[in-house]
C-alpha cells in the first residue's frame, strides 16, 4: 500500500477548557496516580500537624506528670476536644506516616532499580494502598482499645 493510500489516523479529542466539576469527576485515575496524590496529601498532613506531634512527644517524655496528662488526652479529651476526636487525629497521623513511608520506599525502589513498567507500577501501588490501610487498621484497633 502506498503512502498516499493510507487512511488518516483518528483524531484524539482535545480538551481546551476542562470543567473541574464535569470532566474531573469522570476521569479514572490509575492506582499509581492515587498513591502519588496520597503521598503528597500525607506529607502535607504531617507537616500541618507537626505542632501537635511535637506536643504529643514532649508531653509523653517530659515527666511522669506530663505523661499522665498525655494519657488523659486519650481518655478524657484535650481542652474542648473530646477523646474520640484526639484519637481520630492520631489515627490520621498514623495513616499519613505509614502511607508516606511505604510510598516513599516504593519511589526509592523504583528509582534505584529503574522498575518503571506499567505492571510493576500497578502492583506496587496496590500493595502500598493495601499495606498502609491494613497497618493503619491494626494500629487503630490498638489505639481504640480493641486489643
């Protein structure tokens, strides 16, 4: 077949004005994309809650009295915040740390081994999501006194 007889390839749609409410809600993000976005979200969450993390650490190691106050925050609440809310914030921090750690190790592994294939990206993303959620559930059960 000659060059002139080949059919023209089908044109792909062009998106010039993306409507965030209409177009982005129908976009299906791959697992690796979710891991990447959640890696950023977990980093921001840990950064924003850094004063709370420092207070938790300082209160837990300063003295026996401050450690009692630390434990009291988880049983009776902290200032105007009920104990359940304190535990939920700590649970969010636990998830943020675990997800950020596992996703960071995933990125380091891909950088070190040049494993950037589509199959490995999907498998490692699913592992990252599952591992961070399972570990968070286990530590959350301990935090809420299930075991």
